[in-house]
C-alpha cells in the first residue's frame, strides 16, 4: 500500500550499512528543500541509542533531522520507536517487552505528510534490518511505498553492499530514485574507480559524491549533491 500519493515530495533514505551517512544525506536533503521554501520535515521511524537530557530522550540522528526540518512535530511522530540502547532494534524492543508495528509508523507518517510539502524518511541501519520476528525495514519501505535514495558508504566492499541493497529494493517492488556516494574511509584506495564501477551498474542517477568534510553539516554536504535529479523534486519537471 502506498501512502505517498498526496505529498509534493517524499522518499525513503536507506544505506549500504549502518554508520555510512544516512542522516547526513537526509539532513542535507531537508536543508536543500528548506532553502527552496518548501515545508519539509524528516522522520526516523525507528532509532536505537538515546540519552536523557532535561527529562527528554534524545537520539543524535533524530536531533540532526529535527534541526534540518522547518516543520515541527512531537517526538513520538518523528520517531514512533526510540530505544535507549544502541543495539539492534528488534533486540531493544524485545528487552523492553514491546513489539513494533508498521501501523503506528504509517499513522505518524500520514500526520507528517498532511502538514508538509515534503517528508524525508530515514531508515535504520541497512535496508533489511529486523524490527520483529515478522517485520523488517524492507517491509516498512514497501508499506510506505516511497521511492528510495541509497547512501553508499565508500569503503572496501561497498560495491557488493550497494548491488545487494539494490536487489533488495527491487525485490520489494520499489524504485531506486537515486544514490549518493559518501566518503566513510578517507584512505580508501581507487575511490573514483569504485564510483565508476557503481555508475556502470546502477540505472538510477548518482546525485553526488560527498567527500570527507571538515565540518559534517547538512549545509556542507548539500553543496556536493544535486537533488534536482530526483523524480518529483520540487521546482523540477
């Protein structure tokens, strides 16, 4: 079931692994949308790893998405499932005695969609992360029905990880709308050769290559990415 129909722009951001820059690219996208005057917000339906500050639980990724968004929502809308421990989400949920359901996430997404012109949904970890014994992030992406933007973390093994992720996206019947190369290992040899290998093998457009940034801000990352290549990007035809 696709719930993305009424939004001017919406996408699901996934990655070739965990800790490869999904939040950086998602926040850069939100920054670019905001710069165009678009009412935009980021959503991270599931996040693991939080600390309490002033009576409120904070996750660094969620905080960065909120900072790049120009429409505000209650924490339980932005992140319906926030776990304290930085461990696999399905394990965190089991330890808490809670089962995660897509219906709760879809309802939160629908609320965001009504109030925004654009919604950027960031996944957790890679594309096929378990959320329960019966449900994973690939299932969630399918139920949201959104085009997918893939972040490729540039390090040894990234070509294989990217191609397997693309296969998993296609298996869910979803569109790979574009991909971003993000430098994870600054000492990776033959970076351009790896990027060209991916270009030859991926039919979706490469949106950009984010180098190792002195200050990894959304503004800095956005300078290296052409989001107008994405289908449905506001202001394009």
